[in-house]
């Protein structure tokens, strides 16, 4: 069992060890004059949000605010993204952030127009949340010559943005993985599959031994270990929820924690009765001889 646990940990570490590289991080104060000319205010951090903020307000119709222009951004990989945090209040029309990528063959855009998640659009009000503007270039293709990041406000409202980061990723990495997450969706699938397989194998071994009336000490030890593993998973899942971890983090922890922490509690009395019945049959057989 220790070998299986060690294998799971090693595979998990291999899954979460990514090739993401942060190329640049941009502070709003470095562009204070340009932003002021565009009607964008730069404010210092607060105790609740300890980072510089660019605040954009509009009281009229649709407007586009240019936040950042990068010439020769130094991207060498096919996947890259602009990441940051956004907060908005009273945005009456559907609005979004966009990134234009200029290539020798033309211009292409990425926009936050989904219903939810890091690509979710801006409408109504929201506390600080992460956003991502990803781009998937052709493998081996020419890198972008210029990047432009805009905020498009469809109507009245106020939007605040934290510092932006430009990252490039490996070809198998997901740029939409939530920043600060304990692991990615891909890693969650791998670890969940491994853990589920291990639990299934242990369940089969327990059923085989208990059905034949053999290995009572081993079976009881395995069930108790599963309970301990399940309790640890439930506690980790609760912590993940309290720390606003994404679905791919807290759901596998809670699910596998519930399965391992609750099912063995019901199985332990059944298994004990099964071994007692097996022992009673064996004693009757000896008496009959």
C-alpha cells in the first residue's frame, strides 16, 4: 500500500509540474501618464486588495479603453496568455476584456465573453476574480509582433483591474487553469483516476479476502486506513472550499473523501460479522469431525 501511495504522489507531482513561464508583470504606475490621458485612474492597494489598481468608469455608451500595448513581447512558445484580476460594479451592458495579437499574417483577438470562469464577461457587479486572455498559436509558427489589451465597456459602469502578467506555456498546458489553484484540471483527472483505481483495487481485495474468510487483520487494517484517508480528504476539501479553490480541486477531495470515509464505516460491521460466521462454520466443521 505504501508503494501505491508513493506512486500516486510521484505522478501527481509530475502532473502539476508545468512549464509555465512569466515573461513580464506590468504595474499600472509605470503607465500613469498614458492611462491618465485615456481617463483611467491609478489607485494604490487597499487592505482587502493589496495591489495597484487601474479604475475605469463610463457613464455613457460603448467605449474602448486601451490598457496595454506590447511591441516585441518576447514570446517563444505557441501558447501564451495575459492574466490578472478584475472587479466591476454597476456594469449595465455586457462588457469584456480583449487581447489583440498582431502576426505577420494578420491580427487575431481573444475576449472574455463566456458566461463564467476566467473567460467570463463583465456585467453587473463582482468582487475580485481572476481573468485570462489566452491565445493558441500554430506550433512552430511565427511569434506575435505586438499585443494590445483593451477593456470594452458596453455602457455605464466601473471596472477595476489589478496588475497584469504575460505568461507563456508548454503545448500541453491549459492557460485557463485558475491562478493559485492547488492543481490543474489535467492533474485533477490524473490523480482522480489513479486514486479511484487504487480504491477499486483495495475494494476488490477486501471483498475477495472477506468472502473467503481469510486475512481478517489485513482487511480490518485496510478499512481503517481508508477511513483515515477519507477523513483527511474531507478536511482538505473543506479547506479548499474555504480558500475558494476551483471545482477541479475541491470536488475530487470531497468525493473521494466521502467514499473512503463513509463506506468503510458501514462495511466494518458487515466484514466482522462475515468473519465471525466463517469462524463459526469452521468450528462446527471441526466439531462434526
